[in-house]
């Protein structure tokens, strides 16, 4: 499965009834709740990475990617826009890109 395919699944589920879809239910709670859930999943992934539990980290990473796409949808940010930003950054070294950010 690609991230683009997962984005389509999120979009389809977003249009379902909140009583029938976790994604729709989460989106109905608003962008802030979607961001909170993404943060929770990210922390869980960090914990499993520190514990060096490959299986649990894999599962949590899947949750992170899914909830990232839900959070992006909640704020109407397309995955294509994120990928375009990554492509733009490829023209510079990581150190140069980081140094060019404001406040660095």
C-alpha cells in the first residue's frame, strides 16, 4: 500500500457516518482532536523505538502514518503538497535546508 492509497482510504472513510467509521468520528471532533491523536500515536511510536520492540514499533508507525493523513485532511492539506515540499527540499542538502529555516 502507498501513502497515496492510504490517503484515498482516509478520504472515503471521512465521508462515512461517524457511527460507522473511526476516521469520520475523529474528523467530526475537529482538527485539534485529530492533531492530539496524531501526537499520542507519535509518542507511542517513540516509546517502542526506545524499547527496541520492532514488532510494536512497526504497528505504531502504521498508526502514525494513518493519523498523520487524518490530521492533514482535517486541515485540508493534501499529501501531494507534503510530497512537493519534500521534493523541493531534495535540491538542497539537509544541513543547508535546516540552516535556511527561520529561527535556526
